[in-house]
C-alpha cells in the first residue's frame, strides 16, 4: 500500500486543519475556546459544526455516523445511524443536527454496569467530547463520546478520565498561581502508551479454541527454544511483519495517530508500537483505536494480533508502558528539570507531589492495573512486581537528599540538578535490569508506569494517576496560598514530602527476592492478585478521594468494583470451561488414537516378526495410560471446582478468591499433565498447533 504521508496524515480526522477550512471563523474560535477552557458547549454552534462534519464525512465516503464510546468492557462500542432523513416528496436528504452531534441514546442495558442498572434507569446517553476529534473509520463518522446513565452516573472509562483531567488542572493551576504564575489557564496530563503485542498465524490460531475463546493458550508444552538466546529483541523484523507494521502505520496516520516506533520485543513473535504522546484523553482514544486497528490489519495479512497480557507460558507477556507527565497550556513540561533554581523548585515540587501520591495511593495504582490476565505478569520476573515503588535514578535521588539535609536552595538546584539534566541521555539508554524492573520510573522528564497490561484501556490507570496527583497538589496549594514566604514554603514542602515518602523510592532490582522482604519492612503493599487488590478500591480513604475531587461517586466506585471482580471470575470461568472442552473433545481422542496406532503397529509387527521387540510401543502406551488417568482425575477436580463455584455465598470477593484458589489451581494442574502428554504424542496426532509453530512460524 502506498502512502503519501504529508497528504494522508490525519486525512480521516475532522481536525483543526479541516475545521478552519469548513466552519466560519467565529464558530471555530468559540469551539476552540470551549475546548481550551474546559467549558460546556454553546448549542448554537453545535448545528454549524454538525453540518460541516456531515458534509466532510459524506465527501470522504461516509453515509453513517456513530457515537463512539468506551463502556466498561474495556473495548469500544458504536451504534451506526444513517445521515438520511426522509423528505415530503418521498426522497431523502442527508442531515446531521447539532442535537444528534451532542447527544445520543444507545440502549445501555447490555453493557456492564455493576449493579447501577438495578438502581437506575437502563437507558444511557452518550455526550460529545469535543476535546477529542471526530474521525472516519470504515465509512462511518465516529464521534468520541462519554457514556452515562440517565441519572448521570458514569458507565464508561472516558467520563472519570475527563473529570480527573479537570481536577488535576484545577489543583495544578492553584499551585502555579500561588507560585506567581498569573497567566496559567489550564494544565494537561499527557500520555504516551507503548503497546506490546504478539502476531501469530491466523491459520494456526483458528485451530486453537483457547486462543479463540480466552485470548491465551491454556495448554502448550515449552518448545526447545524460547527467548533465552535474546535474539528477537530489536532483531531484524520478518518481511511479513514489516508489511503488517507498514500497513498499520498508514492506517493509524490517516486517523492522526502519531505511531512512531515499531520494533521486535523480547519474546519470539512479540512486537511493540509507541506513539508520540498527547493529552491523556486523546492518547486513550488513540490507544483504543490502535488496538482495534492492529487486529484488523493483522487479519488482512493472515495474522492474528494477540493483545492478551500472557498469551504464552514460559515467554514474556505483553504490557503497556504508560508514559505520563503534566504540561501547562503554554506547553511547558512540569516534570522537566529546569535551567534555573526557580524552575527547579517548581520541578521538584511537582516531582514530590507525584512521589507523595504514589506512596499514599499505592493500592489504587495496583487496583488500576488489576485483571485476571495481568496477574500472570506482575511479579513473574518479566514485568514489575505487584509492589508499587518509584525509580528516581541516582541524580534525582541525590538532589532530594540534599534538600532533606537542608542545603541552601540555590546551591541544590544548580549543582545537583544540572548534573541531573546532563545524565538524562544515560537514563534513556539505560537498558539494565535495574531501570527496566521498576513499576514506576522517572525517565528524565516524565514517569513511566509500567504495570499496565497490554489489553488495558489506559483510561483507568490515568484517571487514578491524575486524581492522586491532584490530591497532593491540592494539599500543597492549601499551604502555599496561606504562606507569606512562598519560596520558603516551597522548599519546606519539598523537604517534608521527600522525608515523609522516602520509603516508596527504590532504585534497585525490583525482580530480586530481597526486594519483597525489604518492601515489607518498609510497610509497602504487595497485592499479588486481583482479589487481593480490588477490596482496596472500596476503602473509605479511596472513596473519599474520588468523591472529593468529583471523579466518581460512592455508587460509581462500588459499581466499578463489582464489574472488575465479575470480569475476573468470568474470565477464569471461561478459561476453565475451554480447558474442559479441549481435553474432552481434542486431547483425549488424540491420546486414544495415538495409543491405538502404536498398539496396532506393535501387534502387526509381532505377527510378521514374533522375535522383534515391541518394548518401545509398550513403554509409550503404558506411560500415556498413566498420564491419561492422571489427566482424567485432574479434569474431575476442575469440574468439581466449577460446581463448587455455583454454591458460593453472594459475596463477589469470596467468588473471586474461590476462582483464584480452587479453579485456577485446578487449571494449572490439569495443564501440567496435558503438556507432558503433548511431548509424548506423535506430532500429527496432536490436535493443537504447538508453541514452536505458533511462536516461530509467522
Ligand atoms: P524511552 O524509549 O526511553 O521510553 P521515549 O522518549 O522514546 O523514551 O518515550 C517513550 C514514550 O514516552 C513515547 O510514547 C513518548 O511519546 C512518550 N513521552 C515522551 N515525553 C512525554 C511526556 N512529556 N508525556 C507523556 N509521554 C511522553
Ligand atoms: Mg519506554
């Protein structure tokens, strides 16, 4: 596919370039002002914008529009409506009104609502989010929207994210104003999510019901070769994959998505795409689109894109590194070390705000990345542990220590931070374990939150991050607004915060067993699994936080808790059912057929040559019989575990714990036996494409 980048970039986006051309200047200005200042939209301009949008969309081949939203399923949803409207003379005209642009009414009753449906009306509505541009996807005009219940409860991932951006902006602006910045209007959270994924052959994928139903392999003996040679990471990309990546970039660029870096990852068949960062709302929309388009483009190339956190046991899983920072409306990065003491004080103030937030709300950050899929990665020495800590690097750590030791401010900022700036390149090139093992690393001018699973919507982790930092900043602002000596107070806050939250800083190897012990001594949380983590979401201090900043009501928090826990149980249930189906309908028949073939061959041979040995066949058949018996027993255990799940009390936490402790355990035991059997059954009799084929045959 050819691509004229300059012309094609953003060609499917109703962005500023198109708007300036197609809507009157005053309307455009009013719209931009609304977006910039975070105000609500004047309905009078909506009609003009809607009409221009429709004309542009129709010229670009669209006949339908959809309110594109992000329900709690974690993927996006759309319901298409035609632009057509009947005329009196029996014809049609193409129409799209401001009302239709601003508000839609999809039926909300079949989306996860975590109990909200019982208490509130089933109907929901979608509301245009003018901060994210409309775009055309598959001949349909897509309008990014937030999705709420009729009583205003958030039913999606975008609403709390937008609310959290407001909260962060408000509190950060208060701090900046207290520091004498009288021009600040808004502050933006920015994000650049690095997306990992696997590509496997579609033909092989279709033969694996576990990949089809669960997105990950539930069986599979280790191949002779995995990732131990470290020959895949940044290695030469295979031609078929290059074609996929090229095609993907072209599609993403058309949608104005700044796909920038494509490379191979650690595991065979694993790859990564990193975009250039944008404001978190747009980054979240773009990441959802990216995941969707990755799957579609892969299909065109006879490939399947696996976004699951752990598609294969024994090789690395996939994560999503969420690079995050805060910028002013003038484009200054507030986490960029400054060039003079004044800017450095500001930098350190925002830095300690993040440190304080991460320490005080470790539990919420862990909650924000909790899922059945991600539990396979966290703490498995391929991804950060489940313990949240911050990597600052030696220079910044030293700078904070100098502040703690009471060194005069001007001295600190010049001496330590100058060298801090100089070492930025080495931070970036730092590929040692030390840096890569940290769940939350300062990487020179942003933080990289590395605990996200590859399949996640980044909205959850970012609304938590924005909110907890808004809380730190609001406490700082309270103090600064009251202080007479502002500069003195700034250093005071930096010093006190650095001392108080020191325990969360860890520059060492997060994979080491010593760290688990050390973290426990420091009083840090180690929430290993989703059922361990989730109850923290509904703790009073956390509900208060969300309520105080207007991010989520208590009911919304409780409903999200239900949804995530239910999703955890359902995921494991599907996986267990899939395993039973594969064992019963594929593995047992395969073992039986293969044993039969061996027995027949041995019997025939004996007939022809009674003196020939049949020890080998005997040995294999005996071994397979023993393993099959074991397989059968483990299958029964799993079946019983699933029956047991039906008899549990109502409590969702109990359910989740049961799925983890009884069902998941039984699944692992069943798999262990099946994988052993796989290695003893003739290749052509084994019904599932092997790990070797899946990982190396792209
Ligand atoms: P590295 O490769 O060391 O992780 P990069 O500079 O390549 O560092 O950045 C990785 C990701 O971080 C990219 O997606 C990039 O756009 C994003 N990023 C860079 N600066 C910021 C920022 N200020 N806010 C959010 N994300 C950022
Ligand atoms: Mg990175």
